[in-house]
């Protein structure tokens, strides 16, 4: 059947409209499964290309189609990413995203976005991670998850239950937003002034510091364990001179972005419970810092069909 140009344009406009309506959700699913904004963007872009090529008149539920395609692609990428991360130098941390414009990145429950939880999610298999994310962050029903993952309903329930137990064993109850910000400010202030005693008072006895630099010089290549050692590392004298610090929204929590001579050099994130700061996360990897700063405009640009049927957008 031959379509008139006006009909084709209208069909593309409708395809774009539907995709734009759901793209925050799609990015949110992919990002939580992958822990990487750049990889999640690639997945969402590939889903858009598939959506264009699909016979959309036969699609009963666009959101179900798009969510399924996103989840399966993200699982495939996560499986290959796991092999790549075996060669990563030093601790690997999730790639942080700026959540000032969209604190939940399309999810029903924002807490499933926090850096500490994403780090624990990495210990699950990609399929377990996807099942947990769909259920806990986006409130998908078990039959929907079973269809997306092409697994039995019984199997999906077992996977989600197993993931919940694993995460509950690893996670601690977080402090509220105001206390989190207070602890972060106090940590930065004490570290800048070299006040080791004040730092130790803020830290839990079993505190751990993780530095993600992928081989950057002078960046710790193993986790640093214990209150005293974490405090001494935080006052490292080469880090703080000539540094400007700005508070940012990173993964739904306050973080600190460090600049030197106008260039971002590190992002500091913490996880804290009633016992104090138990996890200090330093992102030094330049590509991850660049991705974080770029993520600020992810949803500010309009989604427009591009040349040759591709699309350009901050997705």
C-alpha cells in the first residue's frame, strides 16, 4: 500500500509523540540495569530505531512494547559489560546522573536510583537486576515482568524474592535527605581542613572508601576499609588545593562536584545510616564525570526525527 507523504509524516509524528511520552521510563529502566548513562542512552536510541521500523498498527500496548525492547536490550548490554568490567582498573562505580530536573528518572520509586543500591545491584545477574528494577522501581506486575523476560510467572517471583533478600542483606536504612546533606557538608569541610578527628566522628566503624578512576594516577585502586584509613585518605593533600566545590543532585541524593580551574575533577557521593557515613564514593574517571555533566540537559532538548529516519535527542 502506497502512503501519501502527508500520511507518512503524520505517522512519524505519532511515533515520536508516543516515544517521547515514555522515554523517561525507558531511560530509567536501562540506566538501573546498566549503571551507565551512556550505555542507557545507546539502548534507548536503539529502541527508537526499532520503534520506527515496527508495524505500530499491530502493537496493542506501545508502553509494553517499548519497555520490553528496552529491558531485553539492556540485559544483553549488561552481559557484555560484565566481561568488560573484569579489566577495569580499581573499583567500578555506577556512572552518576544529575537528577535535579527529574529526581526519579521516570520511576515510581526514587530510592531504587541511589548510587549505593545500584552498586549492590551489580552483584546480581543482569536478568535478576532487570526483574528487581521492573518490580521495585517501576511497579510492574509479575505477569508483565514474566512476559518481558520470557520466563514463567513462578520463576519471576522466585527471582525477585531472591534479589530482595540479597539486597536487604547488603543494604542499610538510609538517613533522610536533610541529614544526608548535613553529613556530606560536614565531611567535605573536615576533609578540606585536614581535620581527621572530625572525619572519624562522622564515619561508621566499618566505613569503606571506593575510588573509581580506572587507572588514574594517585587514585586508590583497592577499597579502603575502616574509619581511620578512610579519614586519612579523605584529607589527601593533593586533592583539595585550589578546589571549588558545588553541591549537585546525583541519583536522587546530594553529592559534591569538585572543580579545579573551572574543570570538574571529581564527584563525591556518600551513603549514610544512623551509624554514620558507611560508604564514601569518589568518581574520578573523566568519562563518567563528563557523562554526569552532560546528563543535566538529558530531558531539556526536544526529541526530533533526524535525517534518514534517525532521531536526535537528549535521551
